[in-house]
């Protein structure tokens, strides 16, 4: 049986969306589909259910054949279709210039630093790609304005599995390409500002899967790196990252328990770090 993991952000999954999922994931009698669908916020779940769900999220992501990220429907102006096509175009231009494949980007420690920044003299400036029009850049500001990129849960969702597909409207693209183009956009701050990339979340999209977050040296360092991300419930800043760490001592202090207050959760988090590291060297 094929299992997929689908995350979506702050919206009800209605009948139309259910049919869209079926269209995205065509199954058959020999290979039926099991799709786990969850929101990026657990605020409406009962506490016992929420504790259980959060505790198993890492395992679900790891065991899924593909993590599907749903940004929602297209706009009447077809911004999703235009934006996804533009991401495809720009990523192809960059990969051709550098002689690399977009398929292998997920194995790199830092796509922005290793692919974009270190090779900035070899790749064209954003305004030098003539095939990308002003309207296409505008569609990218719409795509990268999705608050999904800034949520703390995106760190676990995009790091636990290297097979990740972004779906928006009727368009689909690999997460690696979304990440690559985000890094390319922030490479030139002056151009980004001039074209309208002042509010979009490109920085978050470009840094969520860096090796420092994927394999942090310790628990407190992980919290420091993730401090620029956001969560509706401040306790999710702890429980949403726990699955990325392997703590041998003190791990019981990090078990999801939404009966605890925010202060209790953070105190336990620091205590777990000290117990695990056996010192106070943060």
C-alpha cells in the first residue's frame, strides 16, 4: 500500500479538495493509496489526541513515500500556474548553467550557500533572465507569500523525507526547486526589493532544510536556529522540533503534553538539554 503525507494550512478540506487529492494521487487495485491529511495547526484537537498526533508526526513523515504540501487553490488570475511554471524555468536555467541536476539538491547541506551563493559569479542575475517577465515575478511574490514557509512545523515536514511535492491549484513541483529559487531571489537584495519581494517568505523557504537544522549539534542549538519560525501555540516550538533530535537522556521531558503550561514546557525543554549534554555549555 502506498502511503502519502499531506499537510495543508488553515483551511477546511471540502469535497472539491478531496476530489483534487484523488486526482493528484491516482491509485489502483494493486497499489491502493493511504493518505494521511493533517493541518499545520492542531489548536482544535483534544489534548490527548493532540499529544498522540504530535508524538508520531516524525515517523509518519519518514515512512511516507512522498510528503505532499498543499498550498491551496489557484487564483482567478492563475497565479499558481504561472508561479510554478516560473520556478521550473528559473531552476532549469540555474541547473544548466552549473551543470547540476535539481533532483540531487535535497542531499546538499545548504542549497542556498552551496549552489547559489558560492556560484553567484557563474549564474545570471535575476533581471538577466529575459524569459521571466514582470508578471511572472509578480506571481512568485504571491507564491512565496504563503505563511506555510514560516511555520515551525515546516522544518520537520521537509527534513524527515527527501521526497516532497508542492501542490498549488492544479500545478505541482518538487520542493527542491522551490527552495532553490527562493535562495536565488534573496541572493540580490536590491533586485528583490525593487521587484516587490519585501514581505514574501523566501528566507524561510531557503533555510528550512539546511544541514544545521537537519542535523543540529544539540537541542538548544536547534531551538536557536528555529527561533525565526513561528507557531500559533508557543508550545509547538518545542514539540514541533522534538522529532528531529535524538536525545538519549532526558527525552521523557520532551514528550508532547499539552496539559502543561507554556512555561512548564520551556522549562522542561531546557532541563532536557542539560540532562542530555551533562553540562550548561549552550
